[in-house]
């Protein structure tokens, strides 16, 4: 039998290797890990020699992955993003995703998309919410909505991600209150709160309060999770939206990691021990079309973060050095022209995320540029991950690209370029100072403009858009429609909710939130109690706004 077992090539026994188990594949034995010395050589300049910046998977600085066995022992989490219409509609989609993942070795998690009014902290019957309720995500106004959203789902066993930022502390308070009413111990809750408000000022614009107050609320959740919800990732520091706004891969890398450093600095300034909270910080990156660039971005990110946590912040716990990341394929790369081609784009982007070493993955649906994903499109997106996991063999070997001359050189280059950007941000006084100076928006706008110019000139080919357009008028997919009744029913339900609650208890709860905010205290206990007293999302967000004010952007915007 032929062999590809590096332990055979070097004369080392299987017990010498971090992961000695081999698997048989098409007549070959595939070892768990290839590294320096896997191929015999007498060249003293052998490029596969041990490089401490590369190391091996599971070893500092984690260039090759945070776990020594990676997907050989556990596949990435298939965390499909879902949310539309009412809480009942999305609950049905969640159950569909869980049922369709049954039988795989992957740990499946839920990822919740909220509608625009919820993202902006407004109730569904707010005049500014008109026409947007349930359109781009699920409408959540109350703790009762939260109960319906996760009805019959074992949230003590299934990890739950929530893509919410400006009102993240309020939505999380409702979730924790819901769990308490269901009798679920918070220590059993696993999940992630996106809660990365800094990137909203760079790109997505879904901020509510000024930057300083917004960061304070993030630190409140970091502190509360560390003390009370130990399995919860209190912040998912997100480069995804930065990239979707038009940044380069290197800008996404640098801006994201420097945002993370800003949160660490703020939490440590409050007096929190870095090793108390850092192990539960997580990251969220985009996976775009430039295949190797995306792989090397994740490799460089792990190395930069590990080095910063160890040397810049003095973290002692190895888990504080880990950069654990969720990856989502690039929504901005999908086209409304020839939408079936998006399946192919997503598959390549998903493979880049896996070869880059992500811990969880979302694959976009082919119809997302046309509307909310249909059930058929969601199934294809999930099957894309399952084919990748079970048919391609990518899980059989740990970091198969490690040691590639090109991959290592590109990783080094991206690390160096990102370090230059991080140094620039440091010199201007940090991320919040950079926001007030308009630095991030200008940099992203310039990068986006350059891409647009390349597309117009034909230097950047987008299939179906500026090349190979034959068939654009004939290829159609079904579009999911959200009926207006979703909004009217949600508003009627909210009216009844307010009528049936204790108005005095609501007023006291909102006053308690204002008092905590005014005193600079952690607001989470007050928000949870207010949720249990049936305060609405909009009421709690406004109570905080009464103290912090609302942010519309500085004069440079």
C-alpha cells in the first residue's frame, strides 16, 4: 500500500506525533499532522524547518490552529443564520435547521438575525419601524417574544448566537430572563452575543449611543458573563461587516483585531483580570473570493491576537491567547445576476474558512441578494457545509497548507501590513479616537472606491455582472415574501402586552436602569429585572438613552 504518513518518512514512531492516528483513504494512509521533517531532506536551508511563529497546531502562537487535532476530533459548528417575520416564523426555521443537521458529526448551533427596528432598539409599533417589521430578520420586542423565538428548543444544549449590537445588552437580558423563567441554569447556557459596537461606527451604522457609552455597555456584558454565564461568549469581535462595507482583507484583519484590543483595554481599565474574561472573547470574519488571501488572513489573525494577548496585555492563561472565530461567506460577493452561480462562490469561500481553521461556519444562501432566503436555498447552503465536511476529506489532516512557501509568505505579509495599521491606530489614541477622526470610514471608502474602479475598467471580473452575462435574463429563483400581516399582528400583540402588565413595576424598573447608568454601574441586573417586569425593548433602550444620549455622528461625518 502506498503511504503519505510523515512518521514513516522521518523514521519517527506514531507516539512521537501530537496526533498519531492514521486513516485509510483510497489506498493511502493519511497522518493527522504534517510539519517540519515530514518529507526527508538534506538541504540545510529546508523551508520546512521549525519556525516558532508557525509552530504546530494547538501551540503558541497558533498560526496553524488553536486545537492540536482540529477537525479530526470535532468538526466545525455549522451555525446557519436565520431570522424573518415573527418569532413563531423563525422558531419554525430554527427547528428545520436542527432537524436537517441530525445525523452529522458536527455540533450544530443557531444564529439569530433580527429585523432593523430591533437592531436599532425600537419597538415594532414605533413610527420609525413602519414597513420594516420582520423584513430583514425577526421582530423581538419583549421577553414573551423571546420565549416564542426559542420555544421547544433545548437552549441548555444548543448553542445560540445573536447578531445584535446597539441594544445587545437589552436583548441578552431578555434571553437570560427567558432562561430563568424556563428554569434553565445560566451556567448551562452556551452561545455568543455579537455585541461589537465599534465596527458599527466603522461600517454598518447600527449604533445608538455615543462611542464611549457604547463601549461601557460592552464591558458591562463582558463583566456579567465572566461572573454569571461562564460558557457565553460576551463579544464576537466582527470584521465581517467591515469587509462587507468594502474594506480590503488586510483592513478587515487590522481593524477587527484593534477593536478587540480596545475592548480588552476598557475591561482591564475597569479592574477586570484579563484571564477572567479573555478566554470567552470570540471573532467573526468574512470569507471572500480571493481563496488563499482568506486562508492567510485567519492564520495571521491568530498569530497577531496571541502575541498581543501574551505580550501587550500580559495574559497568562493559554486560552486567553486563542483567537476562536466564526466565519461567514461573503454576502457582498453574491450577485442577483445568475444567482445559481452563488452556490459555487459560497462553496469555495466556505472551504477557505475551513482551511483557515475556523471554529464555526455560516454559508450564505444563493438568493440573499434578491430577498430573505427561501427554505430551499437554506437547505442548499447547509448541504454545502455537509458536503464539505463529509465528502471532501478536508477534516482528515490538520492544517494541510501549513509550510507552503506561498501560504507562509502571504501570512507573513498580511501580518506585517496589519501591524502597520494597528500601529497607526495606536498613534492616534485608539479606536474611539479614530472614530471621532473619521479614520475608519475614510479608509474603507477609499478601498471600496478602488474596487469599483477595477470592476468598471474590467480589471476585476465578476461573472454575470461585467463578464459572461449570457443567460442573465432567464435564470430565476423563488423569492420569499414577508406579508404585511406580520407587522400588524406584532403591533397588536405589543398593545395587549402593555395593557396587561403592572405599569408601576415597569416605571420602577426603568428608573432603576437610569439610576445604574447615571452612577456608572453595571446595568445588566437592572435590564434583566426590567425584562421580567415586562418592559419592552424600546423602553429599556430609551431609559439608557435618557442618560447616555443618542449619537448621530461627529461633524466629520
